[in-house]
């Protein structure tokens, strides 16, 4: 059946309508897909811009704080202030120019400073590293006076030097000897922003043709660009735009805007930008990208629509093209997402969004990992899941509420219990509000960073500081920082209590050691200082202080000298006035007791001789006896020691209350009167009951025995027990036990002994390291001599090697010796002579050596120069005294006689050349010998008889 024309026309219309609907549906679906992709891309780009801006702002803030911390550390370092003090006032401190340069070199190498310059208070350059570093007149004129008057380091911001055109940042650090004093000068730390700051700002995490970040600051009515720009060469500190151009993101940043903005950049090109400020600086950072680059993927849309209308036959091809383009966009977005995720993981940074209306939180994978949350299908977690991980959830909830309701910035640090049960973490989080078109808050956008390691490190530093402060402020010991010249810099409250000063009086009167030390103790203090200068510490000793009211107080003091010059000291002072008073009281009571015992003995002897006298005389004697016993009982009760007296039948005769309190023995046991019951009570309270009881048995088996024991109780108290037989005339009638509590005294002795052992170990380690360093120098000289072909140079290197070995051997003897102050110099001579003979490969059958056998000890201050003298004398003999295989002998005698050391060195060689003037030698060896003899404050006599004979004398 053939269709009619009208039916064909109708079918054609239906076909056209169907194709139109299909084509329209395809176009509509394509448009909706492109629009959805457009929104997703815009969201990703804004998230990336916000992340880049926040990360760079935080990184720049951390970099600025690190540089400021360097300046603060340099401000409290005493090396530059002491060096300037030496130059301006006097050579008081042991600080050299080399020390300053070495310190500057280490800072420049470690923290990449352009230069470090030390200026005096007039602005003159004292030291610079590197040598080419300098401070311009512009910088000095604008900053020097403010830096000298400042109590903190000054930050100059980024500036361009008008003289050199160099762009840099400077930190000006005032140099003072002590806080509050006048500045001696300034340290200038110069930073090249082109090395780290500008590259950090100019980098972008993903490939892009237009994206860039920049920092700006407001200068008057202009917004100044601080770094070089991607599209404008050499723009740093040169390009500025009027602050009236409010549609420019840089101007918006300078006026305080934050978040995502749109506008025209400095080129007039439309851009999307994220703005934030950089904490503690006048800078604002802008991360921007051209809108053309953002929407470049959607230009094909109009072509697709035009082509679909004109060429319906190409719809399928265009559909395939759109599908391919969509997949390509998805791949690029996935790659961008992956890079952003990796950047977050590397920086331990997570991003979150809290949707206010739904109470849901969207978080990146890194944020979920930090909180220990498992991923969910829609990526949204309930806010309660997050708060459950935070122990201090009330504070965090309040902070979020304050941000939403009162627009109070959300920037806080808190601890979390991760939901997966892993270890607690410490987080730093910031957040800001996002608003809808009506200006209502719809969500909070935030960033978190895992700062656990940094937080724990800061907490450890705080706890260590508290421990050191607690030790210094302890009320057990007086602690003092001072120097050997008598100045006292700081003292704790216990020391001020001992000397009777308030802190205000102490600071006002500038109390010195000589003000509080009686004249008769000055010599003892001088001996202690000499001892400490030689060993680093002094032995604790007893002395008296003069208190502010003029009274005197007994103390036990000891101190440690610090620094290379050993002029600064840390002293510890223990109040022993109570112990001294008790000792004097005990001595007085013992004398009184002995006098009364003697008196009573005489009375008893008189009574025995007059036993047949009248009854009235006997009654009178008994009355006197009763009075004497009353006095004796009162005396026993007043003594600070526990007294316990038993008769020969081991019945308790006398005891005082202190004895009962010390041993905590019930009154019922003591009133029972049997010593055995008391011993049972004592035995259960001591650490070693068996030893305690065996000593009692031994004492009673030897009635004449005077005993002394140290008893340790189970509660760690320590008693000294003294036991003597009680006699009437020559008859033993009982035994007296005296118990003295020495717990506190033993604890102090143990603490002092432990401290001295630690100092001795440290000193041995120092000598050992010095000896090792000398050995390294000796080995280097030996290696250099092997590489050299010049015989004269080889000889010079060999002589230097022997000199270094002679000093190293002194330090080896010291750390191997039990006495760190001196060495057995006779044994040292055997070692050094054997070493030198081996070095010159001398045949002992051709040249013999005789050493004195007398043992002589020598301190290190005299051992080193004396050893160098012996080294030079032996080396000269072995090199020059026995030419052409001549035989001979070398003799060394070293003795100590009447406070004077005598070194006699001789050989029977060819002697000195006839044209050599001994009083003004031209050889290094003899010059060195003369100089070392003067260093020892000694004398040298040379006898040119057979061979040569040196006699060197120097005081003990």
C-alpha cells in the first residue's frame, strides 16, 4: 500500500519532530552535563586557591617566626656583647674576633643569610660575614637609633636599598651585656628574599599558564607589590596601583578582604582569587588564576550548539567529541585532586566544610585520616562524630558557635582521640564563614594541621624549664650565680633568708661576697677559688656569713666555676647554724655532765669514807644526791640526742623523751623497765635486725667496750649510736646508749659525693678528648710529612709532631690518673723519652739514656711547658749532639727540693756551635725553651763543659 502525499508529509513531520526532540534532548543533556562540570571545576579551583593561599601564608608565617627566633636567640647570646665590651671598655672577657666570625659563619651556612654585621653604638662596622656584607647609610639612618633603644629585635620589612638597588630584609638586634643596660651595638641579619621567600611565593602546585601568588602591603594610598610577578618582570617594590581601584584583588587584600573574590588584576584581566593575611606581618597574600583559563574547557559548547543546528548529521560525531572532552576534563580534575591530596598528606593538612543547616561535615581524605574516621559514600560525616574525638568538645563547640553567631575568628589548638583508637594527636585548626547570596552564613570552611610532634617538643621544653626553676627556687639549698671577683648576679629566696636580706634590699645594696664574709674567712675563700680554677669545683667547706643585722650564721658552701675563663660560678649554700648550735650545746652539756659526774663521784667517795659518821650527815648527803640526780635528769631531757641507760641487770635506769620519740616505743614498754622488751621494739624498726642484735650481744660480752655504730631504720632514717660503760669510780654499774639522728646529714653528704663524682668523670672525659684531638693533629702532621719531598719541611713537621705528642701524653696521664690535678712526672719522662727515641730511630746501644728514679708529681699547668722543654732538649741532642754515628749518653734528673723543681739535662755530645749566642738564639727550639722557662717563672743555667748541661729551676 502506497502512502499518500499527506501521510508522507505527516511521517516526515513526525520524523523531523522526532529528530528534533532527539537532537534537542541530546543538546539539553550535553548542556546540563557541561554546566555541572563547570560548577564542579569552579569548586575545585576555589578550593585549590584557598588551600594554596592558606598553606603559603602559614609557611611564610613559620619562616618569619624562625627568623625572628634566630634574632631573639642572638639577642641573649653573650658573645657579641662581651666582644664589644672588650673593645669599648676593657679586655675583661675571653672572647676573640675568631669566635664571633665562627659563630656568624655557622649561622650563614645553616640559615642561608645574605650577611651578618656587628655594629658598635655609633654605627661603625666591627665585623661582617661575609667580608663583602655591609649596612647601607639609608638603612643605618632609618633603623640604628630605634634598634639601640629597643628591647626586642626590629624587623625592617622588605625594602630596596636606594644606594645599591638590592632588595632585602633586615633584623636589627640590640646587643646588651645585661637586660636593662645601655646597648653596646647592634647585630644586623640580612636576608635575600630572592633565595627562599620569592621562589616560595612564585611556585604553584600544578601546571598552569596564568595562576600565580603574590604578596602586597598598603603604603599610603598605594598598594605595593613586594615580589616579582609572572606577567610583569622586575615588579618587586617597583609596581604599585592606587588603593582606589577596589575591583583589583590586591587592593581588596590590602583593605582587609578575605576568602574568594573576583575582579580584574594588575593587568586588567578578569581573575578569580583567594585572599588571606600573613600573621604577624603587614603582608597579604593573593592566589589568583585567569577566568579565561578556568572556563577554557567550555568554549567548545557554543561551537557544538552551532554545529548541531547547521549540521544535524554531525550530531553523533559532536556527541562523541563532547563525551571525549568530558572524560578528558574528568581525568584532569582527578589528577588535580590527586595532587592536592598528596600535598595535604605531605603537610599533614586536611580541609573540612561544616554545613550549618544540615549539621554535616565534609572532609578530605587526609582530614579523615587524621581523625581516624572511615570513608563514607557521600563523604559527609555528622558533626557529633568529629566532636566525639575531641576531649575538650565544649570549648570547640563554643568556638564554632561564636564564629557563626558573632563572627569571632576560629583559630585554635586542641587534642583529639582518633576514632580508630590510634595515639592522641594535637591539631591546629582555622575556619572562616561562607555566606549565601542573601548574606546568611551557610557553611564554615576550615583547615586542620597535625602539629603533634611540634606540640610535644614544646611541652618537653616547658617541663624541663619548670624542673630547672624548681631546683633553683628550692628552699633546701641557697643557690647563687656570681663570679670570682665578688659580684653576685642572682640568688634564690633561701640564700636571701640565710643572709637576712629582702630581695629589694639585695638588689638595692648590690651585695658582694666580701660584704657578707668575715675577714678571717677571706683566705679560705681564696684557697677554694684556686682549687676551683684548677679542677672546676671546690670541696665543700664550712664558714660564716655576716647577716644584714650584723649577726653571724654558719653555712656549708661549695661551688662550680663555669666558662673557659672559669670566672663565673654557681654556688650552693646550706644553712648548718642549727647543727652548729646543737654541737656546741652538746659539748657544753657533755662538759657539764662530766663535771657533775666527777662531783658526784667525789661525793660518793666522801660518803663511803664517812660511812660511820652521824645519821644527820647521811641524810644531808642523800638530800644532796637527790638534788644532783634531779639536775642530771633535767640535763638528759634537754640534750638533742636520745639517751638510754641500763644497769648491769639490764634494767632501764634512765631514758629521755627524745629517745622514746626517735624509736617510737610505747610508754608501756619503757615503764615495764626491761631492756630486752625495748630491744625487741628496736629490732622490728631497723633494716638489719640480725646485725643489730649481734652488736648488742657483743657489747654486753665486752663490758669495757666503747662502741660506735651507724643504724639504718626501715623508714630510711639513720641513727649514730654511741655506747660507753657507766662507771662509779672504777666499777662498771651499767651502760649508757646515745642515739643521734644524722639522716639529713647523710643525705647531704651523699648528694655532695654524687656531684663530685660526676664532675670528676666529666673532667676525665675532657682530658681524654683533648688527648684524642692532639693525636689527630699528630697523625695529620705525620701524614703531611710522608707526602712532602722537602727534607727540611719533613724535619719541621717531625718536630711539630713530637711537640704535639708531648702535650697529648700529659693529658693521657691525667685521665688515666686517679688524681686529676697532677701526674707522676717520672713515669711521664720514661714514656716521652721512649717515644722521641723511637721517632728518631735511635739505637739504644749507641746512645744510652739515664733517668732519675725519684717519683715527682707535677700539676698540669707546669707539666705542659716542662714537657715541651724536655722534648726540645732531647730532640736537639739526637739531631745535633752525636753526628756521624758517634756514641754517647743522655741524662735527665728531675727532683723537688725545698719547694723548687730542678730539671738537670745533660749529654756528652759535641756541644753547641761556637758562633751560637744562647741569650738571643735564632733557632725555634732554643727560643721555645727560653720562652717556656719564663712561662714557668724559672731560671736556666747552661754549662758548656763536656757536651752540654742545662739546669732549669722553677717554683713549686
